[in-house]
C-alpha cells in the first residue's frame, strides 16, 4: 500500500515531468558521467533535516525513471549533450 509520502513524491514527479526537465536531468547526468544522482542525493541528504541519502536517491531515481519512460529521446539527447 502506498504511503502519503509516496503519493506526494509521485505527484511532484508528475508535475515536473516535462521535456525540458528531462533534457536538463539528462544533461546533468551526462556532465557528471552518471554520478549526478548520487552527488545530488548525498548533498540533499546531508543538508535537508527531514531526509537522508537513500530517501533522496530513491526520489531522484524515480524522477529519472519517469523521464526515461515519458521522454526517452529527450533524456538521451540531454545525456549526450551533457557528456
């Protein structure tokens, strides 16, 4: 059963699931050689009081998966442009 937090995270992902956001996330992942999600999760996990690394990494991976499902070509183009 989904928790309220899962539902809120999903709706947050859906609201930001646009082609420009997919391109930007792809470019960020490409520029960091695929380590962008881990880097972002470690920084946010350390400085967000109500979060931790694993929680942030799961959230970011959910966003990336959503972008790859709905905007696969845009995400790939961003990764190539960023790399």
